[in-house]
């Protein structure tokens, strides 16, 4: 029920490349001891995951849309919470008395949505993660990086995105320098990316501040130069 770290080497202290969210598929190519080597099916990101983190799961029907969703013992918000699932987690269940009934327990139906029901404002999704700590390779409210924020926010809007910021420069269309920026535009820097929250502020997960933050683009460009500006729609 937790996100699993995808590492570049089969060691618990190896650098984190990404995270596999609960319910996401991992294609195992090889198993050696406690580690499985393979790739995430949703973005083909390659790495090592501890075998203990991999479980068989039914085909998902819903996705967690809230920052976190509590799993309760009964379809009652006051019943004990067993655990939480992060935004983007996929699970199988059916609506029952305002809850999603799953084999794990009951989630408030307001925290999930159907797998094929997409949001339309990826910036609004990113804003729900405002304040989340920065974590290289992270993809959850407990820790997230710049490209993880972009990928996760777009995914809830039905848009597939690569995992790393340099790969994400294929998204949308490049904007001429004279075109004013607007909400939802992507701005790329060296090894970094963020969304425009409006025509002058950027929302991004930044190691400089150590968290997801909305700040004037002018302040960001005072630290690093813009490489590209792209519009998704």
C-alpha cells in the first residue's frame, strides 16, 4: 500500500530514480536475491525494486485523486483507518454507501475517481501538493521531485508524460519568446521543470527551497536560465 522506490542499483542505499505507486504495474525482467530488475509499464522507467514490494493486484478501476486517501475498516469515516494511499495509486473497487469498497478496506469516494474520468486542470492537481517536501525520484506527498510533480499532475488529467525533465521536453509545442506565458504552460531549465500557475508565477518541486512552492518566475530565472517554454493546449 506504499510507494516502492525504484533504484539505479540493487542496494537499499542506492540512488532513487523513481517510485512505483501502489497499483502501478512493474514488468520484471530478472530477479536476483531480494531485488527485481525491470521497468514501470506506465513510463518504461528502468530500475531495481525490492521483491517484497511487488504484489499481484486485480486490474484497477479507480485512482486516488486526493493528496492522500485513508483506508477504513468500515464504510464509515469514523471507523479506524488502516493505512493511507498516495495520489495516483490505483486500486480495484466498487462504490458502496459513499465509499469505495476494496479488498483492503473502504476509501471515501470523494478521494478517488474512475480510472477513465480525467481532470482538466493539471495546475490545480499540482497545487494540491504545494508544500510537499522535495525528494529526488519521489512521486508522492511524502516527497516529490520536479518531473515527478509534472508527471503525476498530468497523469490525473489523462496525459502520459515521461519521467525525467529532459524527456518531458517533447510535451506540447515550444512557444516563441514573445508569446506571453499562461497558466498550465511548462517552463524548462537545466535539469528542472515547472508549471506556470498564472502569467508570472511558477509552481515546482525545487531543491533550492526543499519543497513544492509557488514563486515568481523572475526569482527562478535569477538562479537559472530558461531553456524552453512549452504549451500543452
